[in-house]
């Protein structure tokens, strides 16, 4: 008998109040269905008892690679679904299938989990079913553990447990704007925002036409990789190269990076308002570079009223690189291209800028007029 179902487990959602739990669970079910639909996998997704979602399909193997990327899933198991809870029927199943489930010379154990009271206890059923298996028992560290998950709709039999990405279902925590540079850090920050249930809208600042469109093409590739977690995405492309060049020719070089970042935050806040997004997300890590000292971060974000989320604030570079490799963005992120900040960056930047001086520079270039023009000319791409 082949596997014809998948048990999906969640943990953090389970801890929510009943009302919030139902909302989050519904979002998770929808996300599962949408992810599998995108891959043209035909399934039936059922809400069952609290803590479990059941998927019924003839394409179990096709589902497994998809489920590992769906936030909100703690773990999942391909299973054989039996439309019975009867003791004798379960015994018949184990007699007919144990040789396929447990190779010769392998030890085994049978575990029973019940979601409600039955005429037998879990221990009684484990012992009864095990008596039909002609293999060596090892209850401590078996080579193969056969699990019988007994539910009101029937029994699910499985031997494997795959880990999901955990976290919360995407869109359960609202929408955010992620400033996506194309480097290593910002894609990882976007990943963590999604893991905490945020629907991510991306915003990339391009130096075009001063630079080529390579950074835009690079970011599009990164978004396509991240779409395995979010299904589909919206990417805003704001062209700021000519304004950066203008600043470079007028402003003290030590202040340029902070000026660029304040410009980006202002534009991002405008985009957030149009998208009904509730926060900005950046890849900043505390003290990684001079613009990311506590003082400079405060100066940068003082230009917006919207919250700024920094998922990587306590990570070092090696940790961020390791995660970027795991989620599949690293190889794209290290591809060479003209990045707006690095291209127009000075050799030396201040780790402790004078905020009043920054404001004076912004008056000099009429920053509000620049922001309006950038927002008006920003392009939107659906990926």
C-alpha cells in the first residue's frame, strides 16, 4: 500500500487564543493549497483536529519539497491513510505490510497516538500490533519506528518525520516593505520577516541610468528564489543614481551614506503607505559598518514615522552568509554588479554624524522634492 496522505503539524500557532488560532490556521491551509497549486499538484487539504492538517493526494513525493518551504509548518510526515480505527483492521494492515516497512535485520518499535478515547489504550494497541511483526523489537532506539496516528476520520501510518521551516504563516503578521539591495544581508532579512508571518513587498534602489540595469536583474533573480517561500511578489524599482551623483558633488563625503539611507527611507515610507504596509525591513546589523552604529541608525530612521524592523541586528557576517547559503540567495548575492551605495560611497564615512548638519545638507538639495520625483518615477514589477 502506497502513501496517500501527509500529516502537517504546527506548533506556535497552537499556542494562540482560539480566535487568533483559527485565523492563523486558515491562512496556513490557504498557503499550503496555493503553494501546491502553483506546482500543479492536485490535493485535498483538510482541517482536522487542533494541531494537525491533513493533505490527501496521489502525488505525495511532489508535495514534500514544497512543504519544507511553507512558514508555519513545524514538521510533516508522508502517511498511509486507513479509513478505520478498528483494532482488527489495523492488525490486518501490519501483518500484510510490515515486511515492506521494516527491512530484514532492522529493529522496530510501534508507537500509537490517539486524539480521543478508544476501547483500547495506546500501550495495549502497540503491544497487540507488534505481536504480528517478525522482526526484533527495540523500544529505546529502533531502526524503524512505525507510528499509528489515530484520529476521528481514521488512522494515519507513517515512519518518517520531516522538519518544516516553523515560524508563522505568511500574511498573518501584516505587510512590510523590504529594502532589497542585492547584497547578502537584505535577502536574509526578508527571509526572516516572512518567517514571522510578514507578507514582503520588495523595494530596490537602482543607480540607473548612471549605472546599468544589472542590479535590477540581480534583484529579480533573488526575488524569484525567495518566492519559494511567498509564492508571488511585488518588486518596486526606484531610480536614484542621478540624485546620488548630485549629493556626491555637493555634500561632505563623510555624510553621504547617511544621506543616501535617509533618502531611501523616505521613499520607502511613501511606498509603504501606498501598499498599506506597516513597517520597513532592512538588512542592517549593528556596527557591521560605520553607517550602522547605534547613533547613525537613529539618525537614519528619524526621517520616518513607520517602524523599522532589523531582523539581522544581532547577527555577525559569517552567520548571515551561512543562512544565505541555506536559503539559496548567496550565489546570486555575490555576483558582481554596480550597487548604488558602493558605487557612490566615499572612502571614509563618519560613525557619528552630526544630525543638524545632515538636515542642512538636505535643505540644500531640496530633499522633499527629490523624494516626490523618485516615488512618481518608481516602477513596479510582479514576479
